[in-house]
C-alpha cells in the first residue's frame, strides 16, 4: 500500500542547467587509492583511458592527493566533463596522465552487475564442462520474458540442464509465461537425420525447455519472482536452492485521490493450492537452504550457485536413466 503524489506545477520546480554529482571513474579503489578492479566496458577500460589493477592514483586535475584531502571533494562536479588522473603503475618509473570521462554510480552498478553475471555464467560453464547453462531473470516483466525465451535457445542449446537465477528479482507479472516455457507437456520426441533428439520448437506456443532445471532464489526475490519459486516447487518441476524469499506477494491496483495523486491498494491475495498457505508474509522455502556469508562476494565465492550446480548435475544424471532409447521397428 502506498501513495504517489502528482508532479508539482513546473513553476514550483527548481530548475538548474546541471547538477553537481560525485562521478564514478569505472574502477574500485582500496584505502591507498590503488586500483583493485576495473569495470569491463567502463571508462577506464578503453584504449586511450585504460587503467589496470595495481595502478596508484596520485593526483586529480593537477592536484596531488594527500591523506587529508577528500577524494570526493576533488571529483564532485558535472558528469559531462573530463577528469585528468595522475597515475603511477607498478611496472613504470614515471607517472602518467590518463583522461577519464566519468559515469554515474547507477551506470557503474549496471556495469558491475553485467560483469557479475558474466562471471556466474563462466563459473557454470567451467564447472560443468559446458554441459549446463545459466541464465538470470532480473525482473518479471515482458522485455525480460522475451530475453528469457532468447536465452532458452542461446544458452540452452546442447545443454543437459539450466540454472535459472531469480535472486534480487523485484517481481512483475510474467511467472505464468515462464512456467509455460518450462512445463509444456512432453508427449513425444523426434530424432533427426543427424541423430539428435529434440522436438519441433515452431509447434510450441513459446520456446520450450523440458530438461532439468534448478532455480536459485534469495531474500531479495519479491512478488512475482516468489510466485515463480513457489510454482517450481508446487509443480515439482525442479529443485529450488537458496534462501526463503521475502514474503511480499500481493496483487495491487491504484485509484486517483482528488487529483493529488494515486493510492496503491491491495487487490487480491495469492495462496498455495495444496495447503492454502498465504504467500504474503510466507516466502517460498527452497528445497535446499544455502546462505551467503558477508565475505563470500568480495572473495568471488557464490555458495548458492555452487550448490545449484551440484544439485543439477544429479538431476541430469537421474533424468538420463528415465528416457527411453529410440526404438526402430523394421518389422511389418
């Protein structure tokens, strides 16, 4: 439940040509202002403005850095400007100047998130010798569903199983569409002239995936992402790994309040079919609960993903023992 006020008239707003902000250089620094990480595809990952781990920033725009000078105070200003860094590399005797066009912290978070997902994907690929696929569902919205269908082909092709990650997913409305992809009935399979087993995808409503899946959820999986996690368990479609979800499932609508804004109101509750349990306040409980320690992420560890890989390998092995081999009957 909540209230969203309408915008104030334009004449009430304070307009300015630009706003002062603390820009992001596209790197992470330690307490000595030495680079510890460079965001891939960021401003410090370009041929003419490249920094690398180990570089020490000694000055900004010609001013030497000192312990008593705040780095933020030197960086603050417009985002659409160049910043000249004085940098000393570990393998160079002389310092050099590097011109950086900074980005916002929101852009930096997006770059870090993309790099994090690439790392997870590579982890699954390496740990399973390319036999399992990984895809992350950021939001339960239509554009993400179209991406989901695309990834079913792209990352599922030739794979024996898929890890579907809905951690930190704030919700939406597409759980049923994704479940349609994952639960279309398998009434037959085909064998092509190349000997590969499959089924004509163009005869399905959506792209389909009927091989094993493991879903990862956490305490930041909300609303429709929780409905999806509940459904994977209720339908016995696969195992769920992680931390119980937030317990924030409700359908809402909104009503105009005297022209001042809109009031968001609960419209209906969601309940589990086998026991009638309310999904509001009662999150989806994974089959296997795995927590993440505070220092796991800085160390590059993801115990939830590691467990999901282990569980999915077992699911794939069990499935391979259930599928009947092709029978070719040449007798008349």
